[in-house]
C-alpha cells in the first residue's frame, strides 16, 4: 500500500533482498528490528507482571451493556467494522466477478491456467492446493511445538533465577509474533543454505518457517487455560503418589486439549495466508496462494489483476471456513487472549 514513500523496515528488508540482492543491508535492518522488538517484549512483559500483581486474584463481575456509557464505543466499533473490514472485502468480491466492466466468471475460469504474462509456471488452483498442503504440515508442527512451549511457560518456579529464565523464554518464544515474518524468512534463507542443513530446495522449509510464525499464536491460545489450573490439584496428585507423567496426563493435558481446536484454527489460517516468510522461500513450482496473489498484482494487465482479485476471494473464503470451524470447536471457557 505504501510504495517507496512510506517504506517500513519490513518492506525495506524485502526490497533490499529480492530486488537489490543487498544481503548486508537487509541483515543490518533485520538486527535493528530484532533489537527493537526484543526491547518492546521485555517492557510489555514487565508491565503485564505488574498488572497481574496489582489485580491479584479478584474476579470481575459479569459485564452488562449500558446505553449511555457504551453507546459511543458501540457506534465507533460498528463504523470501523463496516468501513475498514467489511467494505473492502465486499468490494473485492464484487469486482472479482467483473471483467472489462461486464459481469462474468472469467476471472475465476482464468485461475485454471498460469495466465499470459503472469510469470507463473503453475495455475492458481495448484497454488491453492500447495497452500492447503503446506498449511496442514505447518499446523501439525506449530500445534505440537506450541503445546510443549505452553506447558513449559505455565510452570511456576519458586526461585529467582527460575522465574527470570521463564521470562526470558517467554520473550524468546514470542519473538516471531513481533518480528516481521519477512525477517523470519530472511533468517531461514541465509542460515539453512549450506550443509548439513541445506534446505533451500527441500519442500519442508516453507512449512517450518510458517510454523515458526504461528507458534506464538498457538502458545497464547493454550497458555491461559494452563495457567488457570489450581496448583493444589497438582500438589494433591503428587502427594497421593502420582508420578510426574501421571500428573501431566490427568490434570494438564485435559485442560490443554480444551483449547486445541482454536489453536489449530489460528495456526492453519496463519499458515494459509502467510506471505512474508514464504515469499523468500517458496519455489516457482511450489508457490503458495498468497505469493501467487502478490505475483499477479505486480504484473501489468487486466487479466492478471482480475485473477488476483479472484484468488484473494478464494483465500478469504478458506480463512473464514477454517476460523468458523475453529470457533465451533472452542469450549466456552477458552479465550484467545
């Protein structure tokens, strides 16, 4: 949206790498972004801990709508939803069914072939299949690793160094959430390019990168229920002679399973629409749908533009379906905080 006039660190890293092949400059910008993000995560973690201590264990009462107090926030929220969220999507859907001012399915029929002048070697439908396959593997990785991370971060060490280590680990695992996905992809590109971990031509590289982007979201979905477990339950089970693995299986894992549906939805939708890291790592014959949309938009021609709009509608529709299923699988007591 911004072009060269409103370039950000993320777009500049991408431009320096893809267009100018200036890896030293891109690396310097990535280090700056990592430093700033790490500092922000550290400060936000301290603020969150202070807030938790100040609130204590008080439980807020049920929230009720009050017309005079809540009327203006409701109106502002409705305007934001309609103008900034619904209107662009509705406009995109409408124009995807138009070609040269005439209503037709031409843009969707064109998705069956690479298109003239698109620079693609596979059809957009094939990129959708690639995106779904990649998202499945990335979701398995993200949910599996995210569950382990959530279990680790839910522990309550009593020692000072243990608490400090847990805070550092929390910030480290959340780093991909604040760092640009472009930086994640760039890091993979310059790290996994030589033996024994030369994955540049491997199909597993993109799912791994997408999983790294999704792990913080999975962790944030699974962590609140785990932190809500009463430690006296674990202590009572241990006092009755249950070994650690039994305590984990009978107390922690059932609570963890309550949020798996929502975690899977977040991981799958994040992987399905991921562009930043994938744009560095995907190969022309294994291009994903978001990368194909970016390629079509960057090429001149009404056909490419129409195909990009139709492909965007497909991507939005798939995301809505995935998140709709995930919301139905979420128990009422699990939140997405």
